[in-house]
């Protein structure tokens, strides 16, 4: 490892950690003190937690298993809070002896302390395998680890909880995971200090047992209740039913076994896994078993024609006595099956399902009944609720919001401020009207691939919320819809669980690049400084739902795309001869662009220039491919506008020329993405098929996997799904096999329209596109699961081919 980096890193960390940080509680923490005491009392024995922490070390860094000793200590030794302590081991004399002693209140604290040491003293970097994996080459050999100052490190969490996941992450990212992949993720959680993760796997088995045994619902009646493996998140929330199903018997058995392994490991590490609770979502047949029950049929949730085969689910009113009965049975069955609980349950009854009445008293009765369903099965239950409904649904005005939040005793309800890095609710709701909440970073929708972030907000937002007057904040969290993208964002957000003060991102990001690649490279640091001020500094408040034309092709008559010519101001400076897309219908969401593309192209140029020094690094190759993809994706948007421009000028040659250039770019981007395993379609499909027990299941699972990332939901012959491309991905195989052919169909109809002098045949385009999609979803062709090609040379080639002479680059 380069000595200059070591010196800079140690100076910064010494300033950060060379003192004892006093506990900084909030009003909210006092409200949850009882559940914290219960969880501390019921945690796994210290020896088991220490062994689990050693397991993480062995899987991460097997060459250094003898270099570290781990010890569980009491909260009193940590000043009454949750902390880790890192010291030079007193018995270290020679190689083979333990060198570093890490102590913590739980196994999670110990593993987080290990990560802190490896990160800040050894210059390492921990990331998902898909985003380049972990950079550990900078860690010195066993026997030569950096020694600490005499006082060591004492770092206490400023707030107790570090939450992880979103209700839909289980489908967008975890749908096809086996135990091997889950074990890696739980290790990653512990290294990041996550101690409050959702644990939703296998709950369909519990539901089936409850509805069959307690409420006389048959297996055939339940087949229509559950969604397919890739759509379980929305089946659980009552958004849909039956879509992608039915679930085979092997799925229930397999997932329940997997859930028990997941929970076992989480408990061993001292985590607090959050289990699901009853939200009111019921099988249709329950209406006939209990004809007097208050059951409402919900409205259409994004299906094309309100098709009853999978839309318009049934909701049991929380004020009906049956609600508490089902809620109690579900919690009790989980306790029976799993053997224990952490007493925290997630329930999102009103997530994209608006209550039928806005009367505060009625809403209060709903909230009280929902909680009673949990409490009847577990007297120590605490309700954890996603606060997304307060972000998007105008139904939730202050009286309605207060009624729901105050329907449960203080300390028994915790709200996730789900999108706090962009749209914080704590600031406009008087800290959730006195209810404990967790400051969360949502960041990603549907697992879309897009370089995007709000680093300044992440580095300051949690601290501002925690230190505000009368703060009810009790934790920080990552609530993304999909993982395995933008590793820099998650690296910083994870660190905020232990940061007491705002982070200087400019200083932090310089160290980040050195850790991520294992060495200091000035040109790379310059590039990351540009990226920090561009792609990772989005301040426009817009949701970053990737709508780049390649992955979210416009379903619109080109005549309705208005083209503005001449001069306009682009990022504060006049730009000539530009084309701007201005949509006058709601059938095309404009791609989100919040930065100067010319600056990002320059950052890519610097990245490529560093390739001779860093091309051996998987983390570098991932970032290089991602940055090249980002620049080319925005360039493709401009190419599409060139096509539309030519169409409006009745220029057939121009349409053909620019269309072909667009299609060539899609092919070339597919080649680029094939250069790194993190951008392949093959692993997603292969992981789905590997869970199947026979060919019939394999066909069903692959259809689920293909459908989620393309049409998503239902369609007709002439109308695409309302959720088409919501789960879009920049994956090699998907571009060449689906996105490219789809664009070619649209361009074909553009040319035909001009050549025949007739209007654009929108219905015919849709019919052919939908058929392409339906056929693709049912195909069985195989895609590579290993990367091929040289990332650096491919990036250089594409930069020179498309970006070197682009208008934006010329402006530089």
C-alpha cells in the first residue's frame, strides 16, 4: 500500500477517533428504551456472537484469522450505548500472535469495528461482488498489521439502530438467492454495522399454514393468493395476486428452510431481524368463510384493464374482530416455527392502498387494531412502518397522519422516513408528531442501474435530524428498492451509523478512491472529484427512476414529441443547435439529467488515463464500465432526439442514419457491459433456474425473472403494461437481445411513416413491441454468466468512437 495514503488516512482518522465520544441520545431513544432492554436481555450468548464474528472474518480474510481477537463487552463498558473498541493486543509479540483486539456490545459491533479498522487503518474497501467485490490487497500480511495509538479507538453509535432493506428489495434483488448468497449479504450487513434488517423470506409458508389450519382455506384457494417468486413483495402488500404463480410446493419448503438459516445467523451476530405482520391482505375465499366480516375489494393497481385474475385484491378492515384473530395467529405461528423473535414487526397496510374514510377517529381505530393484532401474539411487539405513504399520497394530511401515528402507545410504533435524503418528512411533520423514526436513504428504485447520488445530503442529513430540537430519531437506514449498484453511496451511508458529526465529503471521497483501488492515483482522484460534483450531487429533488431511452423506450407517437430548435441555456451557459424533448402526453417520462454531460465525459477520460495503473483491479473495472455506460446512455438519449429531429424535418435519410447509429451504440454497449460480471443478464436468469426442482418450475421461474425486468405486469395485444420497464437493467444480453430489437421496430415504423407519407402507426408499433416482449419472456435461450472482453480497451474504443467528438465534449 502506498505510504502517502497511509499518512493521510491516519491523520484524518486520528482527528475522528482519538477521543471518547459521549452518547448523544434523543427523545426518541428514550421512547424505545424498553424494547432495547428486552433485546439486550434476549441476545445470543457472548460466546456465540464472538464465534459468529470470527466466521465473518474467516470468510472475508482467512489469512488473518489469528491476527484478531474478538470480545463481547457490556453496554456499561461502552458508556451505556452500543460501541466497538479497537486496541493493540497486549499479548502480541511475534507473527502468529493476535495483533488487534476488537470489543463490542454485540457481534455486529465487533464486525463493524473490524471493518472500521480495515477501512481506515489498512486502506481496504468492502463492496458487493457485483460492484467489484472487496479490495483487500492493501491489508498488510499477518504479523505486520498497523498498530494503533496507545488509547486505541472507542466509537459509540450516536443512535441505536441501523436499518436495512425495503419491502420490495426482497423481489428486486433477493428473489433468487440461495444460502450461499444470503450468507455473503449478512456478512456485508454486519461489516456495515446493520443491526435492524428485514427478514421476509419464507413468510408464504407461514401464511399457508395459518390460513389452512386456522381458517379452513384450501391449498387450491391459496394458489391464487400468492404471486410468483419474482412478485411476492407486491403480493404481500396486497397490490396484486396470482401474477407469476402459483407457487410450487418445493418453493414453500425451500424458502422456509432458508429463512431459518437467515434468522439463525442474524441472531448469532446480535442483530434484530424484523419479521412481517398481518396487514389485512386476505385470500378471496375468506369472504365466503366469513360472510359477515368487513372485507373491501381494493381498486386497480397498475393492471391494464383491471383484470380480476391478478388485480383488485381483498382487504380485511382492521376494525373487524377477525383482523386481530388473524394477526395473532400469524405472529404466534412465526414464534412457533422460528423459536424466537426480536419483537419488531413490519406492517404497511396503507402502502399504495388508501383508507376508505379520512375520518381521524376511524384511522385511529385502524392503527390501534393493526397493532393489537401484533400485540395479541407478542406482548412486547413494536410496529415498524414504512413512511412512504406520507411522501406520495395527498390523503395523509396532518389530522390523518396524527391519527395514525398516535393510535399506538409512544415507543410501540417506529416510522421509516423512507426518502429522507431527498424528501424528508421529519422536517414537515414536527418529527412525526413525537413518534420515533429512522432517517433512511431510499436512493434506488427497482434496482435500476444509474450513477446517481446525493452525497452531501447523506453526509449531513442524519446528523441534522439527530441534533435538531426535540429529535425523535432513533436510527439511520438504507431503504433502497434494489442493491448492487453505486457502491460509493452505500459506503458513505453505512458510515453514518457511527458518525457523530457531518462528514466533509471532499476529504472523504479522496480517501474513498484510494481505498477502493488500493492505491493513490491523482488522475483518479480528480475524476472522482468531478463525479462528486456531478452525478453524485443531485439536488433537483426529482426521483431518480432511470428512464434512459435505451432501457425505457418511449411508447408515444413521434408527432407528440415537440422539438425546440435554436439556442437555450444548458447548465448555465448558452448552447447552440440542441434538441430538447418536451412531452405533451404522459406516455413518456423524460430521462433524468441533473449534471453537465461534458464534465462527466471528462471524468471518464481521466478514468481511462488511469487504466495502465489500475486495470488489474476488479473495483476499477466495474467503475470504468459503469462510468462509460453512464456517458454512453446519455449520448444515446441525444441520438434518439436526433432521430426525432430528422423525422420532424421529413428527412428519411437522417432518420435512417441516426437510427442505425443508435442501434450500433446499443450493440456496442452490450459488448462493454459483457466486460464485467456485475452487468450480465445471465446470472439473474441462471440463479432463478437453479432454484427449480424440475423443468416445469424452471420455465416458470425464468418467465418470472424475464418478466420483472421487461413488461413487469400484464398487457394486452395492443397495450403495454403500465409498469413496463420499471425494473429496467443495463445488462449485457438484455440490450442485444431485447432493447435493441425493440428500438429497431420503432425506427422501422418511423421510416415507413415518412416513405408512405402517412401518420405513425402507433397501434401497430405497440402490437409488434408487445409480441416481441411476450415472446422474449417465454424464451429459454442461455446467456453468459462470466464476463468476457477487456474493459479498459473496450472503454477506450467506445470513448473514441462516440464521445471524443460529441458536441458536449467539444465544448470543453
